[in-house]
C-alpha cells in the first residue's frame, strides 16, 4: 500500500525536454513524477519555440533562468550548477529521441524516454551500451504496465494458475484516426511523417504497448519468428501503416498475435491482452483497467478486482486506495515513476534493485527490435522471418 511516504532520501532534481503547452503527454509525465515527491521539476526546455517554452515553464513555477531554449543549452548550463538536474524526461517527437537520450546519458543524467527509444535496433543497442557504461537508468513510458492487475496477471502466470501457456492475443486498435485527422491536427501530423515517426506508425505507436504487457506477464517467453502485414487505409499515410496484423511463434511452442490499428472505427481505445493456458485464461482491457477477467475451464467467469485482499501480495504493493475505488492511467504512470525514482536513487547509492521491475532500456531495445522485424516481414510480402 502506498501512503505517500518518501521513497528517496531527497526528491530527484528533474527536467523535461518537450511536453510543453499543447503536448498530448507532457502533463501526465509531470503529474506522475511529482505525485509522490520522488522528483522535483527544476528546469526544462519545454518547447521548440524558446519564448513559448519559457512562458510555459514559468507557469509551472520553474525559475525563468532555468527555462532553456533547447536541451543542449540546458544540459550544459545545468552541469555548471551544484544543484543541477539529475534526471530528464524526453517528451518530444520520435525522431529526436535518440540524439536527446544520448546527449543526456553523456551528460551523466538518468533518463525517462517516450517510446520508441529510437528508430533502429543498432541505435537502441548503442544507447543500451552507453547507459550501462555510465551506470545510468533509462526508463521507457509503457504507462499501462503500472496498473495493479498487470502485476496480478504476472503472479498468476508465474504461479501456474493458467497452466501451460499456449496463446497470447493482443491488440491496441482505436478508431480516432479512421479519417485523415492529421490534416488539421499538428500532434498527429508528425506521427504519420516517416522523418519524425520512423519506419512505422501504429506498430510502434500502439502495438508495442500490449507487447510490453506480454513481456511483463510472461518474462520468459521469447519470440522465435513472426509474420506481419500492414496497410495504409488512409492512402496519404503511406508508406506508414494505420493498420497491421502480426503473428508470432514463441520458443516454447506458444503462438501470439498483435492487432495494431488507429482505424478501428467506433472503438474508444481497444487495447486488450488475453493469455490462454491449458487450464485457464485471463484477459485485461484498458478501458476497464481495475478488473482482470479470469476464466477457468468448466467454471463460472471470475472478475478479479484491484485492491482486494485475495490478490497476490505483489499486486497490492502499488495500491493507493482500497478496493472498489477506481484508479486510472495517472495512478499507473505514478507507479512507474516511483519505480524509476527508486532505481535511480539506488544506482546513485552504488546499489541495484533486484526485486523491482520497470520498463527499462531493455524494454526500449525490444520495442524497436519488434517493430524492425515487423516492418521487414511486411515489406517483403508478409513473409515469416526469423526474429533478429
């Protein structure tokens, strides 16, 4: 149970790159990082327009002299201060993540980065090697994984409640971009531009979310090969896809699917993961994030609720209020930011946290790797490819 007591000796001095006025995800970063006093926002390069960024930062109670015109200036100037920043969150378009993350690591800063970490596996492994060389934490904001019942699912699978795992069905398929909304929406426009979004749209932007949930629930399940087909139903988005299907074979003989789509007309969010074993199945839907559907063959369906005493102890650690009260995405992100803070503080003490998982640099690498393999399969005629 979380009571708001300190997790770190002193709040980590923290900055943001991007996430300014008009950002889709800037506020949830700030709300989640600041909620438990794990971080203190002291600086930022919030906008590509320096004046607009400074005005925004001042309205966040950041000192005007620490509202910087760009990240390079911020890293340079903050390094001169005794009270300079210790960590930075990157909430900018995809095409900038690699260079900013690399610069932050070279500046000795811990990083929380939006996904995708970068565009290629080679770049991702470069960042992984650098983070390990500098002994710095890189967290990836797979925010849905912070929901409590995801941990419950992880423990149920590990305990054998489902039996032998056979099938993993995943989807993130909403309908909000079923038309060419990017024509009048700047925050969507860059997502369908290969220069800024990278080699894919919905595979990287959506499909990697349930994929990471499967990695949390099934940490020992490894992809052996996959086949992917992708489409651009809104033709102006080509060569980037707005719909994709991926079929995977795992090393234990299990199979999996991921439906990634932004043209599922009428769907609000449509992110689900269903894990099917030889004895039972579980299913989680992010529009009902406090419940986990548990189906045992031959028995009535059970709805497992967040915050209840019958959950595994590990699933109650992040409980912020008793069962029956709904928690949402902000709580899930706060749980991840708490884990990021604990990991950063432990590294700074010269320790490591063995019993706390979080979406780290390895998750970032794996997301990039999966997208790269999906694109390779799709662009070669939707063929099976060995997972590289």
